[in-house]
């Protein structure tokens, strides 16, 4: 939700104002997309979680880890949506209803939030549904590597890490959470594909 909110607002601003604003935001987006996000998370998650735990003054390190993961996944997760929204806004900005609002003296804020934003929600919903599997598997991978959430808090990665030692003696201890995780990620991808098809106007015309 945080990634989508930030991506929507920044993409709207970049596409609507264009020029130097668009160029500056575009460089920031390029920088974030160039980062190897997963390896960055591996490198900084543990030391930053320890510092955050001290700063918050909490005894449970998992609380600090969860807050840190939300923060990092938000920081690295909005850039892709912002670029998509920017390209749509550049197209919508030249449409008749936007030009009519400008000619009537509507403020930039009204044009952005009343005229443009309602047309962009379908893409944001699609992006959310397709991003959830990535966020889910990232958290599971970090927990599996001992960097993310740890016991006693439940996590897919924790279950899989505990099951590795018993994978040969008790295969179901490993296979059940692994298979369930695969099913869940596949289901979320299918939901995302279904939502994408539902909002696709070309598909409606073909029917």
C-alpha cells in the first residue's frame, strides 16, 4: 500500500509537470531500479535492524525487523509503478477532459487528483496484485537466510529453514510448507493476471 501510494503520487507529479521536474524524478527512479534490491537487503537488513531495535527501545528484534522490511520494500518498491504512472499521465494530459479542466481554470491539484487519478487506479490495483508475490518471496528468502523474521514469530522462511535438517528423514516437514508457498505465490500471480485481464479494454472489444 505504501509503495503504491508513493508511486502514484510521484508518477503523477512527474508526468503532469514534465520538464525539469520529470527529469529529476526520472533520474531518481533510474537509480533505484538500477540497485540490486535483494542483495542490498541482505547487506543492510541485519545491522540496520539492530540499530532500529536500539532506537525503538524494544526487546523483540522481530518488531524492528518487520518495520525495517516494510520501510526497505517501500523504498525500493515504488519506482516501477511511478514509471508506469508517469507514462500514462503523459498520455492523459493531452486528452480533452484535462485540457477542458485547464481552460476552465482548474488548479493543478484538482486536475491531478480529480481528473487524472481516477483513471489510474486500475493500473495501481494490477501492480499491487502482481507485486505481492515478490514481496512475499523476498520476506521468506530473507527469513530463510537468517536475516529477516526469526523464531518464535511464524514465517515461511523460518519454517523452511527449520525443515532443511529433516528434509531426508521427514520429507513432509519440508515439502508441506514449500508446496504451500508455491501454491500461494502461483495463486497470487493468477489473481494479478485475472485483474489485469478484467481491466484490459482491448480484451473487452475482442469479446
